[in-house]
């Protein structure tokens, strides 16, 4: 991992979207660039993307989230660990094309490697799923996950999702097979013993 500092470190009070027991999810701000850049420049963290991001790609990623907030009212949000105030990842909702499903609301997440395997991704993803159902009123929420990304598949399953289809994405000069996971509102409200 390249640990050189990125320009743009700083802090700012921004809109908090939701909270869980351990996490606060809020909109990114330009001042988050330094912390976000360190995460996106880590090749192991970004293995599903096949490369560590450059500083220019990290800037574009952040700007894309700010543009999503303006267009949709949601996007990927900064995940803050309440105990320390540290930005440990990103999780949120984005509009994605899911082939035969059309344009869908997707729960997506990326966490700093030093915060993996602690349940933070599942905790944040479940909160985002519930936000999509309760605040946005969507009937179904998706996660589109690269084949072989077992950790993300496990988060999707903990989020109540099941595989619904397949999708081929072309990214970074290669075809990348993905599995389309989703959960519908009625599947969450169903009694556990009901077929």
C-alpha cells in the first residue's frame, strides 16, 4: 500500500444520513479526499477493481459521489467509526444498470483493509438496505458483486440477499463476471417459518 499522504486532508461537519450502533454514515465532503485517497490507492483493498486508484481516479470517485448526492439525494457515504471519529470506509446506495433488471438501487461498500472482518460492512450495508426500503420506498435492493469476491458475497447474504442473475462488466480493459444479488421488502417481512 502506498502510504504517501494525499493532498486534501481535513475535517468538515457534513450531513449525517444514518447511524448504527457503531457507525455513522454521512455525505462525503471535499475535505475527505485524503482519507478516501489512501483507501482507494491500496491495491489489496481495491482487488475487485484490479488496481489501486491513482490520485486523479480518487478525485473523480469523490466528485462522482458529490454529483450523485445532487442528482439522486444519495450515493456512497463516508462510514465513520463512532468510537474514534475515523473514516473507515464507504457504504451507500447508487443507481446501477443490472441488465434484465434495468436500473436498480444498489448497496455498495468498500472498507479499509485494517477494518475488515469486524462486521462493519454488514452493519453499514443492512442500514443502507433499510434506508432504501423505508426512505426511498424501493421494492427491491441489489448488490452487484464480482465473481470470486467471497467477502462481498457474504455481506450480501447477511443483508438478506440471494443470487438473481449474472452480469458481465467491462472495466479496466477486461471482462469481469458479476453476480446480481437482491432482496425484496416482502422477503424481509416474511415470518421465518413461511415458505
